[in-house]
C-alpha cells in the first residue's frame, strides 16, 4: 500500500469518527453536502466514461463505492432521527434518502454497463445478460425519480447499444452451438457443447457452454423465439418425415466436443405411407417403428441439445417438448389415429384399437413431459372421433364431386319426364309415384307432402343434385344420436353447402362468356335455396332436443341468392353490350335514309340473332318465368332503339313500307321466342309483360302502316 492510499484510508476513518460525533442537525447538513458532491461526481463519471473524454481522476473514481459510504452514514443519521423525531428532521432525511437512492441506482447502472464489453470479450455471456436485465430494471426505476436528464439519456443510449451487442453475441453463439444444415435431401442437426472464441477468432477466457447460452437467452427473453425455430426444424425435417416413413436412414454421432443427428444420408425411403392400403397388423407395426425412431430424436434433444444443463433449464426443455407435441399432433390425429377408428359404430366400445397410439404417447412422455394427453382424450371420446372421421370422409367425397369437371346436367321440377334421383322419393308421381306418371321430382315427402312448394322445371348440374342427396342422407344420420354427434352431422351438411359456394364458381370460371354454364349455376343456386328452405324439417322431431331450435339452414339462403345473381349478371351484361355494338347506326339519331337501309337491315338481323342465340340456350335450361325475363331484358335493347329511331322520322308512303319491312326481324321475335312449349302444346307469352319497350314499337309500326294506306 503506497503512502497516498494509507493517508486516504486514515482520513476516511477520521471523517467517519467525526461524523458520528456530530449532532443530528449537523449530520443532516453534512449528508446534504456529501449527497450533492456524490451526485456531481456520479454525473461526471457517466458523462466522461461514455462520451470518450476520460481522465485519470475520474477513471479511478468509483461512484458506487462513494454511494455505499454515504448509505452507511445515512443509516447512522436515521437512527438518531428516530430517537428524536420532528417533522423538519424527518422531511430533510426523506429528501436525502430519495436523492441517495437515485444516485445508487445510477451508479449501479453505470457500473453494469461499463463492464459489458469486457465481459463479452471474456466469454461471460451469462453475466452480460444479467447485467443488462438489472440495468434495464434500474433505469425504469430512475425514470420516476428527480434526476438530471442529460446523464439519464446517456445511460439510456448506452443501455440500447450494450443490449444490442449482447443480443448479437447470443445470435452468434446460438448459430455456432445449434445449427441445422441442409444439403439436398439430407438434413443435419449439429450441437456443439462449448464455444471457445468469438466471431473474430479471439479466444474467450472461459468457454461458453450450452447452459450459459440458455441462461442468457432466458434472461433477455429470447429463448422461446429460438426454441420455436428449432421446434419447426425438428418437426418438419425429422419427426413428420419419420412418421410417414420410419425406415428413412437416421444416424446419431457423438464426440467429446459435440454431437450431430442426420436424416436421409443414405437416401430417402421410396415407400408412400397409405394407411388405407395397410391391414391392421401392418399399421400397428408402422406405429411401433415410428415410436422407435421418434425416441431416438427426442433422446438426442434431451441428452445433447441440453447437454449438462441443470434443472434451471427444465422449463425450456418442457416448453420445447410441448411445442413439438402440439406441432405433430394434427398429423398424428389425421394419419395415425383416424385410420385406427373402426368403421363400424358398434365396435367403438372396444378401445383396444387405441393401444398402439397410447404406447407411442407413453414413449414420448418418458422423454418429454406432456401437459395434455391428447391420445387418451381421443380414446375417451372415441364416438366423437368416429363422427369427425365420418364427417371428414363425407366432406372429402363432396369436395371430389364438386371439383370434378362433369358438365352433364339433369332436368328437375315441373311436369313430365324428370331425370332426378330424388323423384323416387316423391309421393305424387315421378319414378316412384303411385300412378307412374311424371311428378315434381324436386319435392321431398317431408318437405312438400301436400305440394305446397313448387319448383319449376329446369336443368341443374350433376354436382348440385348429388349435393342435395348428400344433405338428405347426412341429415338422416342425426336421428336418435346424442346432441354433439347430431350437431356434427348438421354442421357437415352446412360445410358441404359452403364447399359448393367455394369450389363451383372457381371451377366454372368462364361464367361471363358461357351462357349455358351461367344459367346452370343460376338454376343450381335456386334449386339449393328451394331445398334449404325446409331441409330436414320433417326429421326435426327425431333430433335431440338441444338441436331442434338451432338446427336450420335458412340463414344460408341469402348467400346462394347473391351467388345466383352474380353468376347470371356478367353474361347478360356481356350479351347486351354485344347487341348494342351490333346495332351500330340504330343507336344514333338522324341517320335514316334510303342509302343505308340495306346496312341497317343487316345489323338488325345480326342483333336479333344474338338475342335469339342466348334465348335458345336460356329456353333449354332456365325455368319458363326466368327465361321470359331474360329474353325481355335482351329484347328491350333492340326494341327500344328501333322504336326511338322510327319515332324520329316523318316519311313518305313508299319509305314507310320499306321501314316496316326493315324492322320485320324485330317483330318476328314475338312469334319466334315468346312461345312456351309444354305437354299440351305451345303457348304464346304476353310480350308486353316482359318487354317494356314492345308497346312503343307497336305504336310506331301502326303509325307507319296507316301512312301506307
């Protein structure tokens, strides 16, 4: 010890003895002076150290040591004030205590931050993380104290920089110690038990271990983020491929410095996992093989990834285990559990079918704890699993039917021959009718026993017909079952109708240019709305009581009506635009003269032909009322323009006769298209009811005809 140090210690001891001999007031005065000096020296140390203008005097000064000395003197004064309390003394002591507390917090924060760089270089990553966390907590406390903002801002800036440096070091260490390497179809997980140098190859004083890494990441609250990345890699590259192909080559190698696990090093298994192609014994053996290879993967995680980690990191290990189980469970359920469920509902009482999966879950629990025993829960609710499987199979069938490119149509409704499987269920005619005559094929006995509902004759797609058959059959499954089981079947029917709205418009993407497809889609929606109105109404009394009030399909009607409008509107608008384009001069004023009559007649013939082409398609597939409405909308375009042009001209008798002959194709629309054919013959529809411009055209034709007489 040199002379100056001995003199400083002696002076400090003398100062403490003289301080204790002072009375309370003098001690408080001395403390107020010393606190102000400590505050100034602490601010100076912070500013000089972190702003790069260090001096020898400030560098050797330790604000934290000075604050600790003041804290001892504060305790001495507190004892004296307690023996002789007075409001003035207590207030002064409290002010000193608040100021001293702020100085101690700032001194500790400064001490923690200034050593971060050296700690990183020495490999003390766990200490770095603890220092950063402590500094952040103290800065939050200082925010509520009365301190100078300049040094506080300096500390905040340094805190952000040091924290970023520590996180960058953690990223480097994490990548070095645990990394996944992908080379073609080969995936390797490399684990290094310790890192001895930083990214600049500067050696650490002490090697960083996996335990240090997990502790530091947990302190900075990034361990779960890194664990999620690793869980995804393990599930996608190891557990799920091994579930489908447990014979895939899997190897583990260990040394004193680390370990590695690789999959697919000698080629991937070419066998395709198809549960339906296996018998029971083969499927059970497959699950046993999955259990064996999964145990190898999980033991690698436990023994090597958490190498020599104490119980402090058990929560991280448990978190990874839970995440892995939750990640692979949906695949276990769909590809292992569901195929084990018997197809016969009478065999559900025997839970022996679940034994292989229960053993798989037990093997997982021996290595990794599981909070939720999903296989056991599934075994307890085997009936619900059976219903879910049944529902999934049914919806898969519906999806395959709707996604097919079958463009065939069937005729339903109305009178006469009906190509409709549902007709056999009707009580009034049809294929299964009493008199053998055609009936209302779309009527179901429980929905329209008295013929109160009537569906007009039209063409629908095979997909819509099969969808209604599926709905009727599935609704029947809900009779006599429990409320949860019955609800599952009802929701399966709702999902089937939703599948139609999702798949069919995209499957028939040419609705705007193909009039037939557009009209069939319109009929489909109308047909489905007709059945949704009273679907299952006659079976409601056989359903569980909880289901009777809520099980309805009426709320789906609005969406199908909207789809019906959206399917027909584009093709009608496109046809109207085409008709207007073909009319040419007929859409303009003041052009009627003898030089262009031949061209005008030709344009009328073409425009009427466009209307007739769409009208013939509509008449073949749409209900009569809808057909006449569509025809009226299209004919109004031609009739309206022709009536306007005729009303604008005053012509001679000769030209009047020419104009009457000119508009003959338009007048022929009445006899050509506004005619309905039924079993009793042909019926002419009232043109003016559907074509609003028809009376105006007739007025102009009569005016021209009278002028020719």
